[in-house]
C-alpha cells in the first residue's frame, strides 16, 4: 500500500494511508496457507510483555526534536529486536502521552462534569512508516476532547520510525533531486532505469541495516502488546488508521484476549492473498476513481478555476501542464513527477482540492508560484521522508512474497495503466525494490476470529477511499466476528475518525466512551460537505 503523503492534523480532522483483475500466477509470489506464528516468537512476546509491565514507562519532558508542547510527556519502551530471542538485542520505541483531562467538554448538560478515566488509547497512524508521536496534540481539537477526557492519548513511533531504532536506505539528499519525469505509459528504456534504481535501493536497505528482516507487521503487533503492558493496561484500547488497521488486525489474531476496544479507521484488506502485491494494484485502481472525483469537483467549480466544465477538459489541462513542466520545470524544481506527487494528495484528502485546483489554475494563467510552493521538495523534511520510505519498504517487502520477475510487474501494471493511468506506475516503482529484496520473506497472518473470541470492534470506512479501498473494510468486517462497520457514503477522505462528519464522530465517541455499536452491526452516514473553492 502506498503510504499517505502527509500525516498531520488539519481542518479539525486527524489525517493519518472493480478495475483490477487478479494478477496472473507467479511462482515467486505463490504461498501455501499462512501458518500460525512460531511458538518461540509467541513465548518471546510473553517474556517481553512481562518485563515491560514491571519496568513501566519513565515519563518526562519531551525532547526538542519531537516538537511537542507541554503538558505532553515522552518516554521509551524497550522491546526485543527479535522475539525468537527475547533476551537478546533490545531496541527502544519512543512514546508520547497526554493525560486524560477528566472533564466533559461536550455541548450538553454534562459539560464540565467529571469523567472517569478509562485507561490509555493507543494510536497508530499507518504507513508503514508513519510516526504517531504527534497524536496527543489531538486532544486539543474539539472532535477529540470527549475522548481525551476519558483516555490518556498515547502516540508512539513504531520500530524503525523517527528515534525508534531508525532505518535508512539511502542518503536523504537524494530525495531532493529533481525535477523528474512520471510517465503514465513508460518506455522500455525508462523501465530499465527504474529497475536499476529499485535494485540499488534494495541493496542500500540491506547494506545499511543488517537486521532489517526484523521490521515486520508481526513484530509491530508484538511491540504493541509490549507497549500495552508498559502502560499498565491489562487490555488494549487501540485506534489504527490505514496501515495501522492491519497492525490492529494482526494484533487481534495474535492476542484476542488482550483487546478491550479496537477501532479500524480506513481498513487495509487483510486477506493473505492481497498482502501486499495485489493490494497495491487494487489501490492504484481506486486512485483513478478518486482522481475522477477530484476532476468532477473542479469542473463543477469552473467559475473559480476555469480549467474546463467537464472532467475530460480538466484532465486535458492537467496533461498540458505536465507536458510543459517536462520541457521547462517550474521554478527549476517542479517537473511531472513532483506535479503528480502533489496531486496524489488530493486523492487522499479532499481538504487539498481547493489548493491543488488553485495552483493548477494559476499556472495555466501564467503564475507558477502557487504550484512551486505546493509541489517543490522540502529540504527540511528530507530526512524524515527518507526514514518513512525506508520503513515502508522494509515492512512491505518482509511481510510477504512478491513477484521476482519484472515481466509479471510489467504485464500487470501495463494492463492496469490502460484503465487507471494516474497512479499505477508510480505505485509500482515505489514497491519494485521488493522484487529484489534479499532478506527472508514471511507469510501473512490469516486474520480470522471466531464468535466470542474477540470483544466487539468498530470499523470506519469511506465508500470511495482510494488508499484503502472499501472492499478491504468489508473483508475485515467478515473476518472479525462481532465487528461493526460504519460507512461514510459517497465520500473518499482517507481517515475519517474524528473528522468533519458528525455522524461518524458520534459513532466513534459512542464506541470508545460507552462500548456501543450500531444495531445489526452496520450503520451508514451521509457524506461530509464538499470543500468550497478558495475565496468562497
């Protein structure tokens, strides 16, 4: 799954990440029925959790590098690098906390009333590679205040991320190189260039990180249980967004008796056959649908942007700009690849629609500055971006088998790009290092719980989400007995919990605060309002 391009809080929402036929069989990608995790790893998880429960967390002021305001506190949790050897090498994960305020801030008669603390709410923003240390800041947002009254809000950086035994696969300065191309139908010569880059990146990951094989979803789930124990919680209350839902799903399979409440916001399809190659093809197809939604919105607001009154005309304007940037990059920095990366964000979050449409419109009118401002590489974030990409690649490549013959990638993505050109090949290039990965691959966990094995859980999903297509939420719903699915109809924002939809927020509050789920295990919410053009 291509990771979300931004993880931040904006506009009051916490931003966290049918066109495709199944890829043809490839011997390198085939795998038998996924086994249960090894007994040694299971025993190692128990040992590590007991040790963490005894040690707890030494909370204190947050280091300046975290840029977290007081009274948020920080600490670390120690976990084994390899759970098969729990007494061997240890690594430290950074953790952040905002204590429960204990006061109801709702707009009702209960406002100001003392609220009983319900424990810790642990959050993972997804990725792989997302850093959740910022999560306690959410407590200051109106949508989170009732939850923040009852729960300590806990963020953390998973293994490999930030200061948590960080991974790096290349010099971060390479991420600032540009401008660059982004062909929707690449030539044979361009494909060979990208193959060489993917091989070099995979080598860099292996050479720079000799123990990279231990960066997996299984170990992320085990780390989560150690964090639970260190927090002093007998049972885990967890909110995962995007890839964070897959960590939660694997946790539910491994530790069902340790779950108190669990929210899956924008769920990854956990089916082993999809992890991760097929899921990425599904994602690319879904981005085409969401790209069409954006173009239709721009066309409806032609009075503001003058890019065309139909989606096809908006597409033509976009392609013209891309061609011009190929000949003469904007500001010497923004070429077709930077343009596509910037507009991909509009596929994740409709908050970006007015900004991106304005930048495109301004460029067409002769003013490239808004596009340069929005699409240029940001030197200050290069190190963080490179770290996030390294973790993303390591986890995805380690988690499952991938086709090792480029002819498979070429066939599947060439066919898909005929129907979904916007993101298909860029997504393929991002994941291609997995074709040349040198460390052992795991077999995905077959997530599936029986009735009564797991407490009731809540799944939130937007019907037109591109990053985690809606069918993934339906699949997870069918695999977790007793789970309930809340759907935001005709909407596509990625990560809808505590966002602009009051109906969704009400379902989230009811579940986390009172344990209440929709009747009959399902509910739907009307879509949140579309964004308005800039100036409206």
